[in-house]
């Protein structure tokens, strides 16, 4: 379907092979490479029919309204809290995402954080590298076996995390908008109550206004001085100031974070703590998964401009 008169505004690049395919299908404008993005946008705004975005690139009402011929936003991620869905719906603009294909890698990352925290893997690695081993043994860790993990958001990724942690002989409980009748794991409508009964609180819910700061000072207090917080969901889910405060005052035992309130900013206080593991939003970042995600973005664009049903439609 080569039609280079159609312009795609790319806010975040796909991997090189998928970018090459995109360029065979469309005229591609890489806004992130433009010295003056505002000026570039003014020049091409009437030509843009599609946007390729990801979690780090806001697609707000202002941008949507500035593009009179926009037809589709193809998100290179499963979460779409960076997109103003209402503004898209009002204009009949389609929005697609990349669900399922990143579930396993993201769940693996959550489990990696849980194990790294419990067994102090990053600290222990540093202990060897700086030559401390010759002067004594490394302090003991904590076993996840037999402990309770409270999962916030038992969707695709939450379930994949639960499945893995059951294999570690952990007890799974969960919180979400509604109980899943088909699952036997205990459901907590009250998040604070679940936190109080959990040794680990793992966040796997969607971002956006509904979940903004649902992890607040009270929930962290309930998690308690032996409890760990793991967040692979979105930074907006956690009140980051309350989290730093809880860690500084040892009101929780530690945190494993892949996502932050103002990425790529990470609070300096967190960087000084041994009981915190910090990742740069890499939960789905494997070559295999990012390749498939890129292919889904292309397939959705191709389907849309061929008049076929979208592969993974959000709205
Ligand atoms: P999903 O299947 O749609 O699951 C979303 C879950 O969030 C559902 O279980 C839902 O609960 C829960 N939820 C929604 N609103 C809630 C609320 N107000 N309170 C509590 N729970 C709420 O999506 P998914 O594929 O598992 O992905 C989940 C999220 O993970 C994505 O939206 C994205 O933000 C994040 N993610 C992050 C990375 C990363 O790189 N760190 C990678 C992939 C995904 P119900 O089941 O009760 O509706």
C-alpha cells in the first residue's frame, strides 16, 4: 500500500526495520529529530493523517485539534494514558495499542524486581565488585516463599505476574475495580486493607486519572516496615513524594521501580538507597517484543488505510 502522500507523524521511533517499513508505506516525519518541533508541525499539520506515539509522548487535545486530517493514533505500547481519548473520540479518530505481546516480558520484569529486592541482588553485585567480600559475608536477604503478594490490577500483566509468583510458592491476593468470578485468589475491594495483609504490593494496573495516586501515604503505611512496593504500571499510580518519605523513614522495607512520576527524572533520594532497585522503564524492552509491537503498529496503520478492521483497537 505505498502511498507517500500520506504523512505519519512519529513522536517515538519504532525499531529500525519497522521504521524502514513505515517509510516504504508513508511519508514519515520524525518530530523528535526536528530542531524546532512547533515550527515543523505548523508546516506539515494539514498533511498528517496518522500519529505513532508511545507512553512517553503526550497526545493531548491541543495536538489532536492542530491536525485537521488526523485519522488514527497508533500507540507503540499497551497503556494509552498519554492519549486524550475523549478528544480522539469526538473527532472519530481511531486509537490502537499493542496488548498481549508484551505481557510476559513485563511480568518477568516485575518478578525480577521482586527477587532483586528480596535477595538484595544489586547490592550483592556491588559488594563483590568493590572488594567487600574479602572482609566479610553479605547480609541475609528475605525469602519470597510463603509470603503474600498483593497485586493491584489483575489484568493481562497482573495475571501473568500471579502465575509466576504462584510458582515461587507465594500466596496471591488482588485488588481491582471488580472481583474476577473465575479466579479463586482472594479479592480486596479495600486497597489499604490488602496492603496491610501483603508482604509485597505489585502494581500492574492501568495509568490515568482513575488510578492517579491510589498508592498514597496511607497505603504505604499499611504495607508497613517489612513490606515492599513494586511498580511496573505507571509512575502516576504512586504518590512519589509519599513513597520517598516512607522509604526515608523506613515505613516500608524497600521498592522496585520501573516507572516514575516525571520520567526520565528519578528523585535523587531514591538513588542513594540500597533497598531500592531502579529501572529506566524497560519492562517490555526486549528486541523480540519491541519488534512484534512495531509490527502491530504497522499492521494497524495498514489495516486502517486499506479500509480493513483494526487489529487492536482502543477506540
Ligand atoms: P489490562 O489487561 O487492561 O489490565 C489493567 C488492569 O488495571 C485491570 O486489571 C484493571 O482492573 C486495573 N484497573 C483499572 N482501573 C483500576 C482502578 N481504578 N483501580 C484498580 N485497578 C484498576 O492491561 P495490561 O495489559 O495488564 O497492562 C496494564 C498496565 O501496565 C498498562 O496499562 C500499562 O500502563 C502498564 N505497562 C507498563 C509497562 C512498562 O514498561 N513498565 C509495560 C506494559 C504495560 P479490572 O480488571 O478490575 O478492570
